[in-house]
């Protein structure tokens, strides 16, 4: 019958398909895994793991836990990068003031670059800032000292020179210690490197202007308009550094305070006229104490 022959041909084709090389692995009986024995119950085979051996997952748990711990320690962030969940009121107040200081300083840096809002006035503001530079005042004081003929004038100029050197060294040391950057990314100039005025805090020009103005007001007899102009000059010198984007507002304020502190210190250790004459003689190599 055709139907029977068709069924036998289909069975033969199925057997031929299973005998192909790619299906040979299906016809072979796989051996039992190591550590697993076969148990037959009721004609059925079942693979039973041995009771004295633990599962691989249980044996790998300590290793996994150790690796997880190592990963947690390796991914732990440093303390300075972690955010404090419960900051103190003092910390919040300081951070808020610093943020306000940075924001206002950036807005006041209107002469920082030539394309700034007041970029056309940058040269004038830079010239005003140069009048408070340490090198300018030290060289000017030495020139005046060499041309002075009175003992009182030499006494004032020697003490002023020592005050300027003290101001330069103190400000440079504090700047190196704190290393605060300015509100704008700027490369210090040649004169800044000479005067060691590289960092932002405290403002060296503001400190020097405050010290010099207070010094001259205390030891020179000046008219009232000149005293007002001298005080205004000191304030404008400190402000010019903020307009140029070199310092923050807090740098300028702390610079003024440090300059007044230097003045008070020099008033405490004021050198007499005889001591100043001795220093002048030593510096000019004309000192003869035995004659």
C-alpha cells in the first residue's frame, strides 16, 4: 500500500538524519559527572550528588565575599572627596562666604582681559597697581636714602626699607603656605616672580599700600588733602588687583589687615638714629668703629 511505504520511507529518513555527523553526540550516552553517582529507582535513573561534598556555590561564597570586600575597599573614595551628610553650622557658613567671595570677585574682575567689559581701562588700572609693587617701593626707598642728607630722614627711610622687606617676606611666606589661586586663571608676570607674589592670599599690593600709607601718615607732616589722597591711593591699589582678576575680595581685606599689622610691628621695633647710621655705614662699606 502506498501509505505503508510512505511511513517506512519517513522512518528511514529520520534514522538517516540522526546518523549524520552533526547529530552523533545526541546518540551517545554521556558519562556521569565526577562525584555524582547514578541511582535507579522504579526503572528511572537519577543523578544524586554525594552527601559529603558541598555545592560549588557554597564553597565559593567565602572567596566571593572576600573579593567583594576588596572591591569595596578599592572603590572607596578619599575623605576629601566625600560629601559630609551632617556638616556643622560653622562649615556651612564658611563655605557660603567663600562661594559669595568667589562670585563677587569674578564679577568685579572687569579688567581681567582686554575683552572684558572694562578692558580698555586695563592699562590704567595696571599702572595704578604698579605703584603698589614691592620692587617699586624698595628701589624708590633706596634711591631716596642715598640722596637724603638729614639724620631724621635717613632714620625714617631705613625703617621704611626694613618694613618693606618684612612685608615682602611675610606675604610671600603666607602665600606659599596657603597657595590659594586667584579668581581667574592667570600666569604671574615677571615682576610678580621677583617680588614672590605668585598666589592670591593675601593680596601683597593691598598689604604694602596699607603699611606704606599708615607709615607716611604717621611720620610725615602732610596737609589734609594729601592725607586723604594717600588713604584713597591705598584703597585704590588694593581694589585694582581685584579689578585685574588677580585677587579675591577677602584677599584684599586680609592684605589691608596684614599691612596694618606690619606697621604696628615696625613701630614696636623702631630703630634709633644711631642704629640706622650704623646700618648705613655697613651697607656702604665705610664703617670704622675703631676710629
